[in-house]
């Protein structure tokens, strides 16, 4: 219960990113914009989707990927404290996460 409240507090910091939906996911709340997964509030932290370009921004600030049990989500990393504490920067990172989700969706739709 308290973890869910903490997750909601984390998500409130994303208000300036614009409208998005929250859906129950892995004991937390998945973040979706236009039906694309771009992050999750889970385990008392906020995680955003990454790609081969943005992942370095996360790891260079000491961020690690989301882990649920034995599974590691290699495309979803915890938002560093310095980013979480700056609403404008957090909104910019959320936008990058959304763009990574769009790119992944496009790649899935590409002909083989």
C-alpha cells in the first residue's frame, strides 16, 4: 500500500510531460502515452525506457536497470536522483523515453 502511494508521488513529478496513463504492472504502475510503454513507477522508484542512445545518460549517472525477480529489463532504467529533483529535466527525460518507445514500435512494424 505505501509503496503504491510512493509510486504515485514519483509520477506526480511528471505532470509537465503531458497527458499519459498509468496501468497496474509488476506491482507498480506502467506509464503509457498513446498506448506506448515509456516507464514504470515500481519498487518506490521511477524507471524510464531507454534505447542504445539514451542508456548511456542513465548509466553515466549510476543508474541501473529495473529488476523483477530473476528478470532484468535491459531497456528500463531507474531515473537518477538529480533528474528526479528537476521537473524540467525529468520531463525532458520522459520525452526521450517516449521517443525510444516510438522508435521500438516502428522497428517492430518494419518489414523483414
